[in-house]
């Protein structure tokens, strides 16, 4: 679809910057809530001078894994509803409204719902998950619709759009942590802050969408898809060829390694978040760095280092590693990140009253982000390249299942820290978890490295490792964030 009559800004349709801003505030809302979720769950109840629900660390991290797992499953339903009934624009407005409502329900003061705090929490979380399912898969589809087929600006548009995700994620931890601190540790103020971010996203869409987007996203795509299905109806009945079966095998194998990576990476919002809060010296002089600020490190490192990584791939030229080797490197870098967490525990010498340096955390998040940037060829873009056209939606669904499973498994692994107990026991359990993830990731990386050539053979030419420009490489590196966010490019 071509750009509308509203003209361009920085060489792109103005509608791109509307979508950029909308997504920025939506991601701000989501990551702000994510940054304080487990902290809220484990904080003492109000009668004991806290502002939380008084859960054990194990239960809190397990719930976190279930929540993030559902966050990656509900977009399958939301995308189907938008394609068949609602259209992207209506799905975004309904989803955004539900997400804002969910945040405000979570932010309901405990004094208003005395005795029903847990029930209200589950209601808010459920509404938030449903809204996420409608919002998340549909806004990036509209980015693609701004451009005619073959428009060279399209990849650059997604780079800009994914930057919006990272800017929102970076701001979230900083702002919500500051708000919670300003209100004396009251997490309800943090949830309300997240809700306000979502409301800003909705207002921006409501005021400018029709003017800057025209009819983009207003009509469900089912009719067009039906025509495409009818056009390739004969192809749909054909059995899979050997090439297609081999390519599907690549998707399945890489999906298993994807579970290992994201199950480790997602400890950031769970176990590592609690370790930051309980066992890390966050003092700079007389000022204590809010726990949530460390959740912003990943987004900051992506913005800073994605161009660097992209430039490295370009300069390697023909020596650039293939996609499975890059993924293997990502797993090894994840393992190195957890070596820093092991270092943090070792520094404490088994004394739970001691505190580890915050620089261990900075190092861990840095290497985890470098690992994430090595995953750029692996994800939804790989599925679209390898899956037979007639079952591409099925393969997309399978890939979302891998990511959802990774998040739930990550929650189960993190929950091994234990149900309360002594701090010594929690510290020992954290050490075992960090070491276990590091060993698993390293071994997985080595196995994948030796499988790489075979996987490339099974791709039957779909693998393209040489970039022509740094712009193309940068787009690929930044896209990893969007792909992990379970977004779909049309």
C-alpha cells in the first residue's frame, strides 16, 4: 500500500512515526509492569508494613513464567480475530483499552479491596493478557502496509519501529522505578504509571490514526487471504517435498535451541530481578539505584551495540558465520553472562548479609544482549523463509509455542530458588540455577555449532549470510527485538 497524502518525514510516511510513538508507549507500559511484577508479589503484605502480596520467591517466579508464556500465545488468537473480524486498527484500540484497564486494576489500592487483593490481581493480569493478544500482533503489520511491495524503505522502517520498542523498554524501568521510590515503595503507583503509558498510546492512535494512516488496518484481511488460498488451492493439496521436509526439520531443531536461550534470557525479569533486589549493593554514595533500573540495561545495550554488531557482520564479508553458528555463539554468550552471576554469588562468600557489586549484573546483561543480537537470523524471519507457503501460519504458530514454552520453563527453573526459607539456602539455590543455565547453554552452543553445516544443507539455499549494506545488517540486528516480542511482519 502506498503512503497517503499526508506526505513524509525523514523520507518515510508520517504514519510510521505515529506507529513508532504508539508502540513506544505500549512497550513502556508492558515493560514497566514486567519490571515490578515479581517485586510486588514477594513484597510483604500491607499488615506487615509492605505493599505486596507476600508470595514466596518460587511462586512469584513461577507465576511470572506463566504470564510471559501467555503473552506469547494470545497474539495467535488476537491476530486471527483482527484478520477475520476486527481489522488491525480496531484490534489495537480494543486491546490497548483492555491493557490500560488491566494496569489500573493492578494499581487498585489494597485498602479499597481489603481481603480480595489476590483476586483483584488475577483479574487485572487476565485482562492485561487478553489486551496484549489483540494489540501486539497487529501494529507491526500496519508498518508493512505503509509501503508498496518492493519499496526499498520498508526494511529501514522496521529498524525505526524496533528502535521505538527499545526506547520504550529503556524508559520503563527508569521511570517506574523512580515512581515506586517516590511513593515509598508503593507498587500500585508503578502499575498506575504503566497504565498511563498505555493511555497515552491510545490517545495518540485515536487523534492521528485516520489522518496519517488513512484506511490502513481498517479492513479485515480475511477476504484477501481467502483469494490467495483459492489461487494456491491445488498447491495446498500436494504432499511435502523432500526439500520442504528438510526445511521444516531446521525449524523444529532451531526451536529446541530457542527454548534453551530464552528460558535463560528471561531470568532477567524473574530470578535476576530478585537477586538484584535482595543481594546486590546498589548504593552510589548515599543514593540507592532502584532495582527496576537494571531492567533497562538490555534495551540500552541493543540501541548502542546493534549498529556495531551489524558493522562487524558486514566487514567479515564471506567469512560471516551462517545462522546456526551465530545462534551457537549467542548461546555461549548467554552462558558467559551467567558466569558473571556466578561471580556475584562467589563474591558474597556464602554470606547472605553481604552484597555483591552491581557491576556483575551490568556484565551479565551486556553479554546476554550480545547473545540476543547474535540471534537476529533466527526467528519469525527464518520461519517465513523456510516454511512451505501453504503451512506458513502453522509453522508461525509452532514458533510461538517454542517461545511460550521457553518462558514457562524459565519460570519453572527460576522457581527452584525455593519457597522462602533461609537466605543462605536461597543464595545456594541461586548459585545452582545460574551454574545450571550456564552449563546447559554452553553445551547447547557446542552441539549446535557442530550441527550447523548439516542444518545449512537442510535449508537448501534459503540461508543467505552475506549482507550487501550495513543498513541491511542493522535492520536484521534490530529486528531480533521485534521478533522476540512476537510480532509479525506482513
